[in-house]
């Protein structure tokens, strides 16, 4: 891993296991340059690739990218079509990138609500990378935290009678084997989590960056991780040795 001049050097002891990113600001990035919004998504995809590689090099085990939410269907048909096309092209054309870095692709979200060709592409890419033991990249596509919980409850209800626990419900989420995120990053300055990993982020640390997503680099990820390493995580308990 290359360490740039003046960049904080991250300790290797407290690397978050699972990081989720709300990649926001593609539209603003384009507007500031008098370009159309879709240009921002194109640059956003380049940033995603940079950050995936950097996260993998830093030893993060799971990276969830909020790529398209259940609410994003409200955008124009042109923009929705462009993003779906971009995802498809990425999955088709970048298999070598995943293979070289031993990255395993996974999906979170409602696959049944996706256009059939996109759902098929995701299924195939997930299958092709299934055996790779490196970082897992979870594409949250047609994903909403509330929708995930509702789908989980419906599956659980169909298979279980009687009183249920949180542990029972968690087994029916989209990727029950993946540990909860330690860190949720949001770019472009907005202070909200916008229906991202609602159940799973109960004890995640939040990090908000003012930078727009297409401008994000390895350096920005490193700063976020360094900030995370200074946090005192108590998970609702108290600090050992604390007398207050
Ligand atoms: C938000 O910016 C970003 C999205 C809706 C996600 C689109 C992301 C990509 C195309 C890049 C990643 C793709 C893959 C395959 C990993 P916005 O449009 O809401 O920005 P704005 O708030 O400035 O308008």
C-alpha cells in the first residue's frame, strides 16, 4: 500500500471490518461543472473503483456501496436508465478487476424489483466471484433499509409461528452472514442515513465528509478510517475502568 506524503498513516490494529458508504454528490459535482447529472455518475463510478481498491488494500473485509435506493426510482427515466446501464457495464467489463483483487461481489436489496437483465447480471457476477477470498463488495441496489426489514419479516412470518426475537429477524436480512457495519461514511455533507442499513447500523460510527463522491480518493478513505480509530465504541455499555 502506498502512503502519500502528509497523509495520516493508519494503524493496522483497528481497521473496521465492515464499512458502508452513502455515495452522495454526483449530481452536484456535475452541476458545478455545467455538465449533465449523468456525467457525475460516470465520475462516481471511477471514484467507487478507487475506493474499492483502497479499502481492499487497507484490509477492510466488507464494503457496502449504496448504489441505488428504493427511492431512487423517483428520478427521471433517463437518469435511472443511465445508472442501471452503468452498473451493467461495470459488472460485465470489470470482472478482471474483481478477479485480480480477489474481490467477492454480493448484492443487498430487492432483486425482484430490478429490471430482469440487471438482476441476471448481478446473479452472474456474484456467482463468478463467489470463491474469491478477498474483500466482499456489497452493491446495495434497489436497496432500502425499511424494505429489507419488511421483506425479512414476511419471509420469517411464512416460516415461523409464535414470538420472535431480534436474532431471529436478523437471520432473514439480505446478507445475514455479514457482520454489522462498524463505520458508515456519507459524502457531500448531508447529515442523514437515508434508509441505508437501518437494522445493521444500530451501533455503526458515522463519518460525514463534505467532499462530493466523484472527488473521493484513497486519501479521503484513509482520513475516515483514522477518525474511526479514535472513536470510543461502547455499544451501550460503559468504558472499562470508568467511575462516572
Ligand atoms: C448519489 O448522487 C449517487 C447515486 C444515486 C448513486 C450512483 C452511483 C454510481 C453510479 C457510482 C457507483 C456505481 C457502482 C457500480 C459501484 P446524487 O445523484 O444523489 O447527487 P446529488 O445529491 O448531488 O444530486
